[in-house]
């Protein structure tokens, strides 16, 4: 290492880096050391090795203050230090120096004191950072702003969850008043309140807290699902994928979310409770909830009629005709194929179904 101070003979030594200082020590005479506070560094840069030249790290320093205590060198026309690495190691040293200058640990300990730069700060005047240090400070400032915004966002989310809980309690209270006919509530107001509650979701969801666990809980849940899913199923052609049912139910339940396992177990009880709904599992493993009146024969006949009318159909085209999801449309076509009413053409253009003429 060497420092270009009036061609000082600091040719062979070891550069040491701490959290507070940069130290140069002579390789032969260990008592010969020069130390410099990291707070004096404005910025630093790398110089690549060339033909006959070693890799260097150039460290630019603040001007020496007038009241500085005497050091080993009183005067220098060079405002920088060059560390020349002849035996490699500059990459690791540069990385460690970058870490220390970014963390600025000398500012957070009582050992360090701010190094005066020779200029007194003026009131109302902003100090502009220069070079890499300025960029690092801007990055740190942006990080703090991002952390603040994230904290505020989570605070707003917590308030929203509290408000949602209040809305569920409010809807439950209104439902009880309607049920008990408390106060001067007319028949028209009752109907209007019920329509509001239906649009908001389930007013009083079945939970494990209110109906225990196990079979009794699933029985009560199945009855509630039977009432809730009747209208949505009729609007969707009599069949819904279980994933779609799961999303619809949990949206209506508000804060009392339902697990996938509980939903499946409740749907399995539709038939034993003689509800107008059924849980169906296709050969592909796709699970759906369908109206009992929505028979398999009707599904096959609908698929055959539409395919015969159009000549051929893909699952996407069939979905647009019936207003169903592509997944359910494909299952209907596959069911009609399984029963021998349709045949397929599986090509690079996709899967297309035709009437089976044989």
C-alpha cells in the first residue's frame, strides 16, 4: 500500500479495515502505522489492473480542517489515497469497505466523534452529499420511506378487518330483529332488510363455536349450503365447480372462513339429508356441486344437441354457448363421449368433439 504524500516511501505494508478506521501498517516495522477515520471518506472507486500495473482502490477524502491535530504528514497536494494491491485481495477489500461505508457503524457508537471538515454549517443551508455516499444516502432514505408506507398499509388493513367484524355483528343484529319482529318493522322493510343481508353475505354463518365439531357441525353446514347455493346454481346452469363454490361461500361468510375439508364433508351429506343438491366427482377427479334436477341424461342431451347443431365444438366454444366455465364444459363433453354419443379429434389445434355417427 502507499499514500502519495510528497512521494512518501510507504511502499510495502498491510491495509487493515475496522468499523471506524482504515489502518496502514509497515510490513517490516509493525510500530510504523497510519490510521484514518472512515468518516473522512467522501467516496472511493476501483482502478483495474493493466500491463505492468496492479489493481488499485482510490479513496477520496474531505479537506483537512484547520484545527486538525498534527499528524505524520502536515501537508499534501493530493486529496486522495491509493491502495495498490500487488498480490490480489482488492475485490474482498472493496466489498468490505463498501459494507462499512453503507452501515456507518462509527455513527452509532460512543467511540466515534464527528470529524470536522473545516467548514462550519450555516443555518438553513442543506449539505449535499457527493459521489457514492450521496447515492447510498438516497437509497437509505427511500428504504425508510418504503418501510413507513408498508407499516401504514398494514395499519389500514388491521382497521379494515376490525370494521368488517363490526359489519358482520351489525348484520347479525339486524337479522335477529327481523326474526323476532322487534320494534315497528313493516313487512316491506323486512323484505328489504333480507335482500340487503343476502347481498352482503350469510347473516349468521354456521361455525364450530356455535354448532360444535364433527358430524353435527357438518350436518348444519350442509343445510345452510343447501339454502345458499340454490339460486347461484340455477343462474349457472345447474352446476358449479367445487372451487367456485368454496370462493362463493367464504365470500358470503365474511370473517368466519370455511376450510376446504369442512366444505367437502358438508357437501357429502347433501344426499343423506335429501337436499336438492348433489356432490359429483367426474372421472378426471374434478368435483362439482349440481342440482338434483340436473340429471346426467340432460347434460348428455345438451352436449349432443349443441355439437350436432354446430357440427363440432371445442370446450371453449361450448363454454361460451352455455355460459359455463371451460373446465365444466369439457367434463360435459367427455361425459357424452364416454356414453358413446360424441367422438373426438385431438390434434395440434386442440381437442374438438364431433357427433358419433357409428
